[in-house]
C-alpha cells in the first residue's frame, strides 16, 4: 500500500486486510478516512459506511488528547506531517458507545511517486496518506495490571513481614514493660494506622492506658490521654471490654463505642475515638500462655482506609509477639523481686553506735539471676569498736547469695575478740572457707573503727583484693586507702595482707563499695576511680544519706553487677 498514488489510498488490497485480526484504517493527505476494515468496527463500534470520508479525529480520538484542538494536532495524524512512522503501546480511545477501549497502534505513511526512494530516505517523499493499524491492548493491560497488583501485594507482604521482624527485635531488646509499650505504638504508626494506643490490665485489677500515639497530635496532647481508665465491667458489652475479657480481635467503626454510654470503660473509649478522629479501628488482645495482659487498638482517621483480612493477620501476629514480651517482662519482674528480696533479707540491719553515722545502699544487677554476690556488714565489737565489712563473692546467682551469707557469718564469728587485727581475721577466714563453705573466691575489706582515749577516731583495716576504700574529708579532700593484699579462697596465692591504720578527721566520710560502682565494660578502671574521687569531693558536705543517693545517681552503674555501698560519717 505504501507505493500507491493518492487516489488509491482507499483501495482494497484484497481479503487479507479484511481478514486481519488487527483494525486497519487508512486516511488520505487531508486526514479523512479512506479504509476501515471489519476489525476496526469491532474495536471502535463504527461501521465502514459511518467511517469512510470522515475526519480521522472525529472517530479515532485518543482520550489523552481531550483538551487538544481537533485536526492535525492529533498524534495519529503526525505521520501525515512528518512522513515518519509512529506508534504507541497502549492508549485509551473513545468507543462509539462512550466507553473507553485500550488500543495499541502504529502508523505508517503512504507516499506518492517512487516508493523505493521514500524507503531509502524516509520523510523525503510526498505523503499521500497513512495507514493506521490498531490492536486490542485490554488483555495485555489486564495481564500487566494483574502482574502489577501481585507484585504490589508481594511488596506489601514483604514490607509487613519486615515490620513484624523489626517489632520483634525492638520489643525483645528490653524487659521494661512501659518501654515495650511505648516502642510498640511508635512502630505501628504510620505503617498500620494513623494512631495507636495500648490499654493494660494491671495485676491489681486496674486498667491503664499505658501508651498512645497519633501521627498529628503533639506529645503533650498524647500525654493527657494516658493514665487510669474505668474498671473492667463484670458483663462486657463494649468492644474494648469484650477484648479485655478474653475476646478475639474486633474491627469496629467510629460509632461502635457509642452504643453503651452507661458502660464507663466504653464511654472512655468513645471519648478517645473522638479525640483521635477515628474512622475505623481494630482492637486485638495482647495475650500469651492463656492470659490476657491488655489490648492494642489501631485506627485510621482518614476515610477510605480500613482493616481487611490480611491487615488483621498482621496486627494479630504483632499482638501475640507483644503478649509474649509482656509475659516475659512480668516473669522477669517477679523473679527479680524474689531474688532481690532474698538478697536484702541476707543483708543485716546496720547498728547505730554512739556518734558514728552509718548508711548503706544495695542495688541488684539488672539481670534476674545476677544477684547475690555483693554484701556489706557492720556490727559492734569488744571494747566499743565497730566492725565494717564490704565484700564480693565470685558469681552472680542465688547460690552466690547463699555463699555470701556463709562467709559473712564466719567473718563475724572470727572478728569477735579483743586485740584481733583485721589481717588476722581475714587470714583465719581464708583458712576455714574451704572447710565450711563452698565459696570459691571472694574479695573483702574488714575494718575496725574506734574512738581513742584521746577522743580521736581511728581506723584499722585490711584489704583482701577489693577496690580501695575512699576517705573523704569535710573540705572535699579525697584519699584512697591503697594498702591491699591477695584475695580470699585461692591457696595458690601466697603473701601477707598488710594492716592499715589511719586517723579519721572530724566530719570525714569513709566510703566502702563493691566493684559494680566503678567497673563498666569498655571503661578504664583508673578513669572510673578518678571519677569516683571527683564526684565524692563535690558531695562531701551533704548529709550522709544524700551523699550515698547522689553518688549512685552520678556514677550511673550499668546494671551488669550488684552494687553495695557502706558509708561511715565521723562526728565533729
């Protein structure tokens, strides 16, 4: 057809064009239709008689060109102007009945004169018309759309799996219940909603809104939403009450909580929905091992968003994982409280000798099992002296606590008697540890503090491998009592443990402590001891209880070990 003269532009090339599965349309140089095969009628709805002689852009108009002027601005006719072929993989065209149809098309010019020359140099011959071939693109686009939708679904699924994995990792990194819930609501918004909140069942029966967040509300506004809630009703009717009573996940509208205004808990939830401008919400239990710990509520404030079956599965998975973390956190807290109570029961009350002030502090390790090795002790001795002990049994478990009690009681018994030097007490303790205790290694400082006949206070001490005591004068001067010897419990270590003697100035403070106060992984011990001296110097004039508390705050023990402190204030 490309070599036919202008008058032949509409000539029928035979049955081939009529039988083609593609629509074939030919136009003359003026853009009027000169050929229209049956497939073109099927694709666009116009008969041959309706199409022939009419301008192409009257019948074959691309929807994307609705705002363009008609005529030769139509891209389908560009071939007439340029003399070059053109094509598009898919365009929306208007069908005769008004609907849109997706068609792929290609256009080729029909040259007047020598067609061979036009082939050798495209665009140089006189254009007598054009042929446009149309193909139905709806099927291909449907396949591509389905492929795109499946890809999007896989991408969303992967994104949510990554979210679940991230939430699991983040929540499992702490056993602090409040921190778990704060992290949870921050992680699920905006990935799964515009806002989120957690209502927690407290072991004593109360309900508390423990954490909340909204993509647009300020932290101050959120803080006002958190706090105590009305009690759980005996007969649960509202959605939150039903979930907290052991129910399953509920997807609710903004009006769901309005139905039971006489139920205080449900009324509180309805008030929250109004503040959050809730459009839809999902409420799911935080449960594990047969116990419900609370409920997670997620919601959208924007219309057009909701929670389908896939969303529900993701939210429930996150809630189950959170429930397990809460179960572990409460188990941790119970075990920790039990271990700490046991340890504290083994630490004897401090005596109250005349004039001397004594204060002690004990901070258990952060991990449940890491408790029991550190101890302090103070007790009266013959002749009006007061015995002081700080020690650390190797180990971080309840067995260490039991061994600590054995060693402490032995030391008390061995220290009794007039004129017994601190080094002798520790030497005898070292000799009997293996026989009467299963403690392996220990460090300790044993000291006597006593008022001399001249009215001065004097300290005698011996150090068995323990961090040195610190003497803090009233004016802020600090001195480590560095005399020390080998630790307890290792017969392969030989050598004496020297006794030390020091007069204690009026209003000075003697500080005994365990290594948990100064040893931090990755920190040089010398730097830590220097920090202890500097902080103690600044706190020298504080009352003794305040000095102990502030020192713990400023030293910031990392929780990897117990911390014990025994402080003695000399009268003025």
